[in-house]
């Protein structure tokens, strides 16, 4: 256990559904991240939140909508996804400026049908 | 564009041998360097970090950093089949809005 939890661990949704992924960190970090990892592809950074403000958004389609209500919680709201959005979605947290590395949650395996 | 390059592998080594994983980076302003291990279907796990030139040892793992050559490596001594995984190199400047930049990873296979 890294101190970062994600729910659900597996999610199957249709293209017209709306769902949300949840991440919680218990490490006292001040930055949280969403990554996408597709089969045989490198990690793709999607969003970065530092002190609950979004500081990076890597040209992610609007069908992905992040929310960070406080420094311990991060959500990724999903709507009208496409089959190519099927992937492992990873949450991570860190101390933003201290360079001690990011700690990842177990991920949510998302399948869009 | 900041890049981190790794040989995708697979790198195959016999059990008990030393596995050597290499990584180069393009941003000379990088200050912190990390190695993650990712088993198939699992999330990345931080196993080593290094900030200064030279070697840093932790159990069977040794990280080596050469900032002049923009090169960082990970040595795994006495490799075990349980070390078989993809190893990700990541670097950061540690300043401003500059999160980790990850390489694509090297797949290591330790043969019993």
C-alpha cells in the first residue's frame, strides 16, 4: 500500500454513460495527478493539481473533467467516452516542489463498450 | 521538448546476474531522478531516487547518475525472477510547474 487509494478498481461503461473515478491520498502531499496508461504505451500525464488548483492540462478532451475539492481528494468525471479511452487510469500524489517522487494508486481499469 | 529515453527491451538476464538498465534525458536543468518498477497490470512503484552525481545503493539496487553525460542507470544485483517487470525512468527540474517526465520503460526478464 502506497497511501494512495483509487475506486473503483474496474469499470465498464457504455459510451453514453456518466461515471466518476475517485482518488484519495493519506500522505500529506500537496499535489495530485491523473495519468492514462494504454496498452504498450507510456504514461500520459492528463492533469496536475497543486494546492487544489489545476496547474496543467495536457490537451485532454473535454469528456474528461477533473475535480480537486481538497488536497486529499481527486476526481475524474467521465462522460460520452469513446472505446479508445479504454485504459488504466492512475492517480498519483507528491510534494509538488520537493522532488521526492510521485506515489501511485493501484489504478482503475476502464473499459468503454 | 523534454525527453527521457530508454531502450524498450526486453532485456533478458539469467537469475543471479546483474541487470543494467539505462536512461538518458535531454533537459540539462533536471535535478531529481527516479526509478519506478511496474509489474504487468499494476501501477508504478517508486524504488529509487537520486539527486547527486555518483552512486546510491539500496539493498540489491544501485542508481548511478552522471549529469555531465545526462545519463542515469539502475543496477540490480543477484537478479531474481520476481524482478521481471518494466522499469520506468523519470526526471524533474524540481521547480515551477514541472512534474515528472517519464520514459517509456525497459522490460526486464530474469530467466530462472
